[in-house]
């Protein structure tokens, strides 16, 4: 998506079973509105599948699924680490084996999740140093980390309805902002 553009599409499936490594980039000052989910799935091949959100760029979608070809390396990446880049998912976020979510590096980067936050790996596959993760759904949401503790740099709970259920321990590096909603610990 070129700079300063707005585009609306249906579901986005970025996948590869060959040597080629396709990528999706939302360039600076642009907005990509996805009418469904974004799925970055690497079945086989060499290299990584990368979705990259640029400076002051925004992506809006229902769900995000990151799934790589192996548990040994991250080869299905969603990178939203440029200054003021934002990713809004009205549904859930799932990081399966081989997936990597990178928010760190930019200033005022934000990830908004309206559904469940599922990290089926460990905290090293969700990189958010200096960024804000906002749980803002109108349904009950959960935080799950299959590898143990999920770590957030800045976590905001701003839920007009429902609660956030902790299915795994969480650790906050900098700021926990409880604006609205309930956090329930089931551990």
C-alpha cells in the first residue's frame, strides 16, 4: 500500500509454500481496512513472511493469526514498530509456533485487541518494548501464554463491557493502566 493511501479489502492471507517470501507493507501515513482477518501462515520454504506497518500507518482487521512452518524459528512476522504505527484488531490475536509479533522500536506504537490474546509460544515471540497494548473488547477477553508468563511493556485495559481473564501470569515492565473493566485472575 503506497504512502498516503487508504484501502479497504476483504480477508488477507499471506502464505507461502515455496522459496519466494511475499510481504505486505502498509506504507507511511496510510490506512489498510481489512473486512476480515489477517493471516500470516508460512507452510514451508526459505525466508520469512512479513507484514510491516510503516510510520503513522494503521491497519484495521478482525483477527490476526501468525503461524510459521516450524517451532524452531520465527518465519511468520507482523511488524508494527515505526513511529505512531497502529494495529487494531476487533477480534483476537494468535501467535502460533513460528509466529512473531514485533511492536518494539517505534514511538507511540499501539496494538488494540478486542478479543483473546493467545501467545501459543512464549514471551519472546511478543516483542513490545516501548509500545502500548490495549484490550478494549466488548466481550470477555483472555490473556494466554503457553510458555508461561506474558510480558507487556504498557498494558491498558479499557473495556466498556466484559472482563479480562488471566489464563497465564502477566508481568508489566512499565505501566498498567486500568481505565475501565475488570481483570480476573484464574490462576
